[in-house]
C-alpha cells in the first residue's frame, strides 16, 4: 500500500505542477489577451479617426468641386464677354475705317471745290481785267460801290 500511496502522492504532485503550469499559462494568456484588446482599441480609435478624416475630406472635396463649377462658369462668362468685346472692337474699327474713308473723300471733295473756286476766281478776275472800265469805282473811305 505504501507503494500505491507513493504513486498517488507523485501523481498529485505532478497534477499540482500541471495546475501551476496551466495557471501560469492562463495568466500569460490573460496578459496576451489584454495586450490584444489594447491594440484592438487603439486600432478602432485609429479607424474612427480615419473615418472622421474621410468625412471631412469628402465635405472639402464637395466644396472644391462646387468652387470649380463656379470658376468654370466664370471663365465661360469671361470668355463670352471677351468675344463680345472683340466683336465690338472689330465693329468700332470698321466704323473708324469708314469714317476715315468718308473724311478722305470729303477732304478730296473739298480740295476739288477749292480748286474749282480758285479757277472761278481766276476766270472772274480775267474777265474783269478784260472788261471795259465802265464799272463804278469805290470812293475813298467808303465800303460801297
């Protein structure tokens, strides 16, 4: 019986040692799970931060997109205005050219009228010089004939 008792004590000691090893492993597993939970919480916090940043960026992207649409509309408006101004400038240039042409024609006509008037004056002068001197003369100091 003593041999059986010794065997039982040895088995109990081996069982107790296994229980201690199991308890130690359970403690280590508990610490590992605690570390895993800490890392998971940090990861969740980071994911939440990323989600918030993504929402902010999404809002900013919409704002930028709206601004780009407004800028595009302004550019189109400016382009249309520039085209209108260019067309108006071309029209003004054509009008100025027309006025310059008319002025040139008017100047030519005035030159021709002046030349005709000069010819008429010379003809009248020549006729007056050839005509008999029976025309009344001006009296000195009088502006009448």
